[in-house]
C-alpha cells in the first residue's frame, strides 16, 4: 500500500526535488568559499567544508531517487547503481552526524576554554576528517554485499531498498541496528552534553550589556542548531531502529509510511547545513555577500573588521564573536 500510495510517488519526489534544487548550489557555494575564499583556515571551517562536501556528494545522486519514486517506485537502473545510491544515502547521514559532532565539540572547546592554546589544531582537524571519511566508507561496505533490488511480480516493479528478502533479514537488521545505535545515539549524547555545557557558560550572569547581547544570540543559535539536528536525524534513526527490530522479529511494520518519510526528511539536512554555516561563521557570511554582491549590513558605521578586532586576534573570527568576547571578559 505504501509503495502504491501518493505518499511515495508524489510527496517524496517533491521533497527530494527541493533538496536537490536548494542543496546543490548552496553546498557547491559553501565548498568554494571554504576552499578558495577563506584564507585563514581554522578547525571549524575544516569540519564545515567536509560537511558541505559530504552533503554535495549525496545531493548529486538525488535525481536517481526522484526518478525512482516518480516512476512508481520502479528501479530501472540496475543493481549496481541502487547499491551506490543506498550507500551514499546512509554515508551522508552518518558522515553528517560525525562532522556535526566535531563542530559541536570544537565550539564547546572554544566557548568553555576560550583562552587555551590549540597548536596544530588544523592538522588535527584534517586528520580527524580523513579518519571520519575512511570509517564511514568502510562502514557502508556491507550495503554492497547483499542485493538492494527486489522484483515484485504482483506490482510489476523492481524496488530499490524498499523490500528485504527473508534470507537477508538478519544481516540487514544487524547492520542498521548497529549503525543506528553507534552512528546516531552515541554522537547525540556527546552533542547534548557539549551543548548543555556551552549553554551553562553562555547563560552565566554578565554585567556588560554588549557581551550579554552577543551571548543571547549565541544561545539562540545553539538551540536552533540542536533542534534542527534532532528534527533531521532523530525521527529517521528512531524509525530505523523500530523498523529493523520488527524485521528481525519477523513482525509487520504498520508504520512503514512514517519510516520512509522520516528518511526523506533526514535528507533535508543537506540543504539546511549551508544556512547554518552562514549564521555560525562571520567569515562565511562576508565571503558569501562579496561573492553574490550583496550589500554589507549596517553595524553602526564601524567596519566589521574593526568592530571584531579582538575576535580576529584571539580566535580567527571563530563562532559568532564569542571567543573575542570571552577574551575581553
């Protein structure tokens, strides 16, 4: 019923079209800014560049998924491309979660310990990024080891990752249950702890109104990013655990429609991330405005580089002026 419904043949392709139309240019612009416009690299910009690359590598494959759903959930591109599409889908999800966790930890360190010296930070960030890419691609190799396409003779379609054969049930369930627990819930706990600690520091009593105003903006941003993270990845991973637990127990999943919709909404993260970069990074905002020839915002008549001089000297324009404000405190 789900495969024949308008939910999968109309609604899902509409969402994926939005993800593709928004995510392709914004992530390409983000990568260009991080690689060629940002002269002074810092750990956060390195992690955000990797996150943008991760999103872009996923977005370029979305047209195949759009065509699949518009074609009545009938896959006509062969087993190999189906495996590639599925692998890139889950690689994007867990790679994004990993890099968001790294950005959260970097922001935590910068806010809670703003005056600490972090030598060789860029080298460490590059090493961590390489390790994440290797780990994610190794962990997605099991998806290539069993068939992702299944022919349904009663519907006269070939599905891609929508039906699991009985003899592959144990392998598929074991894999996704492990990835859901280790790839989502463990990083989520780390992010939650980091954000709680940051909020404690930022919500501490301040007598300087200017610093308090900056901190309120930072608190709002932290809450928004955390909510977006949970909304994009929470339902999909919870539904994934429920679905494969029922599959392993050989029980029918009456909520399969919610499961496929939640996975679709998880892909929205790919077109949301560039807007998060824009609000997190002062450098990113400035370069985007210059690239698109947008007017500079009014800031009381003082150039942004002068207003945030302490931030430039202490923390290389890092995270919404917080580091410079901490240094002044």
